[in-house]
């Protein structure tokens, strides 16, 4: 089957989908006061309550001013630990995302692989990650590898489940057209399954990327080795009752997760302009 025929068929299907979706009108969501004012009010109320608790119970929560002063005064310390955690997030998440998507592709094409591997995947996923981490340290040493593996395991399952759902959620009429044209498996995957799975993949990423930050922090909590990273900074400062540093590190972890979500939303809007809307993530 020629590439020209495949591309013409794909273009026809995409054009029909775009016509069915119709033009999108209206101002951007961020210009509508109803989309950001309630969030702003919630944050203001949370900040006021935080300050009240900090003033009345200084040994429970530090004030927002103390947290800000710690972040600014010890910026180099936070930055060096942030880079370690960021490395764990990037390497671990990239490995977990790639492994989850590739395994989903194999399972889609060969269902016997799914029947053979999925039970083992489920067993690993229901095993508490804090129980696995020390065993990984014994197996791989006290370096960064155990932390990469823990982070990768955390993001692997949501990526696998969502990628698998997306690769199988193919328009049957479009699949019938490709089958009639004697398209190969590779052509069906390249022109139909892969593009159609992208909304599901991005839904999985919306779960996986913030979970990568959680996985990196947990790995630093429980995986012995070098005392570096925001997670290690949290445990060390908490043991010393240094609440401003503890909450400063927690704040940076939260900001990292939020920035990853925002970046993902921008990339999704750029790449999936043809998609009608968000897909509910699975897993």
C-alpha cells in the first residue's frame, strides 16, 4: 500500500473530524474572571489561615515570611538540591514513560503478551514503593540508580494503562478503511493508532509527571545513599526542627509539579489542536 494513499485517507478522516468539531469561539479561558477569581480567593483564604496558625502555633507551621526568607537567604542550597531532584524526575520519568508506552504498543499488537505480562505488572504496582526502594539499594548500590528506578516505577503504570486505552480506542470505520486498503500493521499504527492515542497519552502524562516529582521525593526519603535532593532536605531539616527549610523544600517540590503540568498543557495545546477536549485519565 502506497504512502500517498495512506496519507490521503488520513487527511480525509482528519478533515471530516475537524468539520464535525466546528469552529471554536469565545475569549481565552484565562480572560474569563470566573476561571481564575475563585482560585485566587481560595489561595488568599488558605494564606490567611496559614498565617493565623503560624502566629498562634509557631512550632507547627512557620510563617509565609519565614519560608520566603529561607528560600531567598539559602538560595544556593535549595538550587543544588533542586537540581538533584530534577535530574531524578527527568531521567526516571523519561524511562518510565517510554517503557510504559512501548509495552502498550507491544500489548496492542500481541494480546498474548498482555495476558503474560499484565499480572506481573499489577503485582509490582500494588506493592508499596517504600518497600521496594531499600531492596533496590541493596541490588544497585547507594547512587542515583535506585532513585531513577523508583521514579520510573511510579510513572510507568499510568502511562501503560492510558497508552493501552488510547491505542485500542480506534475509530472502527477508519480502521475498516485502512484494512480495505490492505494497510500493514506499521501503516495502521503510524497513521491511525499513534495519532489517535495522543489524547490518552497526554492524559496519562498529566498524572505521570506530577507523580514523578512524588516518586523522586519518596525515593530520597527511603533510598539510602547520598543526602542530596529536596526530599532529603525535607527529612534532614525536619529532624532538626527547622520548619522554614522543611516547608521551603516542600514548596519547591509543589512548584515543580505545577510547572510540569503547565508545560504539559502548553505542549498539548500546540500538538493536539485537532482534539475536541481533554480525555479522562485512567489508573
